[in-house]
C-alpha cells in the first residue's frame, strides 16, 4: 500500500530544485518532474509509472532503474541509482 500523495505534488515540482526530497513509498503515478533537480531524492518503494522526467537531473537518486522504466522522458544513461 502506498502513502497518500498530496494533490499539489503532481505539478508543483516541475522545474524546481527538490534535492534530497523523500518520496519513499508514495504513489507518484503521472507526477511531473520535468527539468527538476532531483539530486539525492529517495524514490524507494514509490510508484513512478508514467512520471514525466524530461530533462530531470537524476544523479544520484535512491531508486531502481525498473521503477523508472515506464516514465516519460527517462534517460537511464543520464541517471545514477543507489539502493540506499
């Protein structure tokens, strides 16, 4: 079961520096993180299907590449993953 995601999260982080944000365990289906700086963010156990990640800075993040496989604009080569 995922944590309740605040409705404002789905658009408010686009283009923002959200470094270090803990998204662990949230249902982030369809969240817009386009052009966001996600340095050090944790997505452990989060649902990220159809998230919008065009030009998002994802180095490093706590997540697995499988979590991000169905995201829009995701570039595995431009990301760095850690398990903790």
